């Protein structure tokens, strides 16, 4: 191996990604199918109650009601399924045969980590959008056959429509809110990536419990200590505008995303020594 290739080699990295997809395509296909099934069931179930009363109400009622439910379902599923996907980051390390297979692969730890990270983050997003689109079109095709008179009302809800709907309901009002949503999603995803590196076995449950415990500990210790020692004449000190506070929160979340990913990588790198024998 050449010196310049000891950390990262693009041809070797591409071959590693291809190897990962070939070996695990059944598992990935099953997970995408589960996401599609969940979308299809929820969207079809909700639309049943909206379309059956649509003839007695204005056309816009069914359209806006379906769009609203689809938007919130899309957001919740994105965070939940993104966390589940990230928790599979180090699933192969939970068994001895998987650890040997991973650690003996002729690639650097960074290439192995980065290939899994790329597939389970950006690859997941692409698969998630495909599964959502198929689930939404399943709803459209079913109810166009059930209610042919409502064919002009029953339309697919594209991702761009969801983005516009998010703006209409006030969840995102500007660039700062977009940064908040993106940094919050990446923080949650990176937290589960770190949890998968720490606990390859039952990573989803253990990371969720750890996150809830950290949140409760912060609220009890941090805020409890503040109120316990709060002076009687305390008036809030330096005040920040809402935009400034949101910007600092976004900076903190963005930094923590990088920290979580970095810690997860070094934890995986340590497994080269801990779990090889």
C-alpha cells in the first residue's frame, strides 16, 4: 500500500461501497420496504376519513387536510427512521464473525467508517424519498379507483409541496429556521451514530435511553442548580433576541454534530485493537 493511500484511496473506497451494497442489499431493501409500507398504511388510512366526506365539503378541505397530515407524517418519519438507520451503523460489530469480517477487510478504518456513514445518511435520505413517493402514489392510485369522481382532488403530495406546506404552517419562516431544522436532524442522527459505535448491540434502545437520561439529568441538575442559587433580585441578566439565541443554538448543534461523528470514528478505530483478537 502506498504511503499516500494509507488514509484514503478513492478507488478502494468505491470498491468498498460496492462491496457493502452487494453484501447487504437484502437488508437495505427490506428496510426501505418497511418505510414504504408504513407510509402507505398511514396515508391510506388517513385519506379514507378525508375523502369519504369530501363530496359534502369544499374541494379544498380534502386537499389541505391530506397535505397537512402528509407533511407532519413526513417530518416525524424522517427523524424516527433517520435515527433507526443511524443506529445500524455498527451492527456488524455486535457479533464475532461480523467483527472479524469488518476488521479484516483490506481498507483503512476511515474508509470503512465513511462508507457506512455515507450509505446510512445520504443513502438513507435518497431511499427515504423514494419510499415516501411510492407510498404517496399508492394512496393516489387506490383512491382514484375508489372515488373516480374525485380524481381532480386526489393528487400526489410531492416533496416540494411538503416544503411549501412547512412554510405555510409556520414551521420554517426563513434561512435561520432551515438551519435549525437541518442542524437538529443531523444532531439526532449523529447522536445515534455515536451510540451505535459505543453499543453495537441494541444500539437503538440504549442510545434512546442514554439520550433521555442525559436530557433529564440536565434539567434536574442544571436548571435545578440555577433556581436553587438564584438571587432574590435576579432579573435575567443579559437578554438576547430570539434570532440571536436561535443562531447560538444552531452553532452549538452544528459543533456537536461534528463532535459526535468524530467520536464515533475514533471509537470505531479503537475497535481495531479492542475487538481484533
